[in-house]
């Protein structure tokens, strides 16, 4: 197995990754800075979704009420998507505000909502209690509704193509801040505000699929992301009652955390954002590759399959003349096949054409050839739908703009 292109008389054009209009922060050795630890900022208020069921009962008891009230409040939040004490008439009026305020403190303030013309995609900009901004994108597809959630405000992985990483990591989000993105999206769906469906009865609809592809590297915020996932899969009224298979946790390749995830008893779908099969390119494209190399990340991904039986997704954004060469498709197939058959599928992600940028879409015939080579090598491969890009909400592009900041200041 070789990580270099085959020798030929005319070498294919190779565009190297570089930032455009901003500079990557560097560490003492001059390499792109990686931030794993969250800066210390004021913690968000503790919320019912941060707690285990036993902790919720303890909290209610501490507030002087019988423990079963915890379940009632959870049912309002997870099934009826409300945090409004006035809507909770099954709770005693005396002390209700204090009780609900203690368990369901407000976490996300909606700053802005962008909707596609068809109305079937909504991007939300949320302000957290300390003013940090995060986004989520809600998308209706035939037969499912997917929410792309953020797990950190900003990101410490410093990928040169990514708007989110530019400002570094602001802070980890709490489990409840992650879950609240879903509850708020469910409320929007229940109110009939997500378009794209002829029926007017939205009351039974809710988010069915989660992808952790908004702001942040989820495995760098491991404990809180896992608590959020536990709440997503917990049966109602203790949680959202979602299927673990419908939850996709993606990473740029934090190997020890992938192994840890494989040993959890929650068979979520696992996605590795690879974007290059060779270390030479990936070191520049995904700075965390300087810590864990392509082969280590693929070994960990294979380990995830072995432990869970869940087929792994490899995400691969196709960038013109940077990572879309035929030999890279062949090398990727070779590396995946070297680890066995039937354990993986590849999702090449076509970028939007961006004239004048090095981060632009591969030509259509190049995309097709990339997919053809992988399929021919026996690797199931499908070009992914990149809905959401038209409102600047696709993975790796989620960042607060100056406009967003201004809107937040007035929210
Ligand atoms: S691409 Fe993902 S991991 Fe890289 S900086 Fe952006 S949000 Fe972080």
C-alpha cells in the first residue's frame, strides 16, 4: 500500500489546502493549534436534560415536592415540547413557577431563522445564556425529518476550510443545550412551521434523525454528548424515545474517543470525516491528523464496526483538484478493503461551486469517476445530498456572521 500517486508523465494538478481571508492559529511548533479543553466560561444553568432520572427526583424532592413530579415535568418537556409553567396544569399552582424554573431554565434564545423557498429546510441561530452563538439545521426528507445539531460553540480542530473553526473553541455545550435544539425543533414542527408537506396535521411529526454535524467536534465534548444521546434514546417520558440508529455521531478522528464510543451500549451510527486517504494531504486538511493518522482513524472505525455491528460511514467532501483524484479513490478503496468487506460505506459530499476559491466543487465527471472507482472496488458509495448549503447551513460552514452577531445583540 502506498500513500503517493502513481508515477506518470503528467502529474494531476494538486491544489494544497490553505485558509482564505483568515490565518490559522499556530502552536509553539508552528503547527495549526488544536484546542481540546474547553475554555472556562460561565456554565449554563443545570437543566432536567443534564440529569439522570434519579437526579431529577432528588432535585424535585429538594424543592419540597414528591418525586413523581419529576416525571410529569419531563413529560411536558420531552413529549409536549414546553417549558412554560402555565401549560402544566397538572402541577399544583402553588410553587409551580419555582419548580419548573428550577428544572427547565431557558437555554436557547432564537435569534434568527432562515428558511429555504420550499420551506423544507430551516436554519436556526441560537444565543446561549452567555451570548455564545450556535446553529442547527432542520431538514425534511421523504419519510424522515433530520436535525443537524451543534455540540460546541466554535470548534478547536482548526480545519482550514471550516468557518466554524476560525474563531477557535468558545466552549463546550451542555447536554441540555444539545437536547434543547431538538425539543425546540420539535415544537416548530408541531406548530406546522416546517414546510414541504401537504398534510396539515403536524401533531404527530417530530425529528426522527440527528446528525452531529453542526458546530463543534462532538467527540471533543464526549461526556456531554453522550449524556445528550442517552436522553435522546431514553423512552418517554424520561427522554425523547428516539432510535439510536437514527443518531449519527461524526468525528474528524479522535481515536481514543472512537474506541470509547464503540464500548458504549448505544449503537449510534458512526461517521468518520476523512476527506483524504493519504497523510500528506490529510495533515494539512484536518490538523488533528497530526495526532492520529489516517490508518489509526480507519483502524478505530473498523473497531467500531466490530464492536457494534453497525456499518461505518466515511464522509469525503470532494474538493476540486485537492482530494478528488482518481488515485485517491483507489487508495481509499484499498485501505478500506484491507480492513475487510461489508463494514463501511463512503459518502462523497459535493461542495457548492465557489468561483475564485480553492474550496470549490469538483467537476461533475470527476465526482462520478471518484464514485465509480470506489463502487468498482466493492465499496458501497453514494453521493450525499447537500441540502442546507443554499442557506449556508451545511456541515463545516456553520458560523456566526457579523450579521448574526448584530441580530443576537438585539435578541
Ligand atoms: S470541520 Fe468540523 S472539526 Fe473541523 S473545524 Fe469545522 S467544525 Fe471543527
